């Protein structure tokens, strides 16, 4: 039994159907592997995930950017891989913040100063990947 009355259990009756936008660099093998692992983790919760790597792929800006923006517009949350501070990922985060879309960021190797703007705009930053994935699921489930 819960002895702290301020802690309320989160009861999830249905899996959230809203779209998650998975932002992050995918230029090296390690970056692609991490994006693939995060996507697999989110899909393991039966979540709806848009991944530019998996759903659009590489290409010229005039072809890939409109598809990415369209997916951002449809997204309820952005899950962002922040290590490396990739310009595309930072753009996607800024776009989401401006649109009022919640952002959960996974960051392990950046300084507090380098992610200050993200923290200051209510992005939820987590150093632990598992916690970040669960937090994404919980955030989406709040309004289902």
C-alpha cells in the first residue's frame, strides 16, 4: 500500500496511439544503432513511432525535410537523442517547443551549459535511456 498520499499510481488502460517523433543523428553506425534500439524500445510498448531514419532515410534536404516537418506537425511528443548536439535534432526540438509539443531528451555526454536552453524551455532531460523511454510512455499515457 502507498503510504505517501501525494503519489498517485498511473493506471494505463490502453496503449497511447499518439505519434512519437524520434529525433536524433543517424550519420554513424553507433548513432544508427542507438536510434534503432530506442525505436525498438518504444515499439515494444506498442507505441506509434515516426523515425526519420526508418521512415524517410537519407536524401537531399528538399525531399526529406518536408516529410520530417509533416511528421513533427502530427506528433504528440518528441523523443530526442542529444549527445553530439546535432543541428537537425536541435532544429526539431526548437520546432516542437514552439508548437507546444513536449520533448523528452536523452543526454549523457553534454554539459549542463550546453543543454541550458533545452532545460529552460521545459524539455525533460534524462541521462538514463530506460528512464527516458518509460517517461515518454508515461507522458503519452497521461492524456489518453
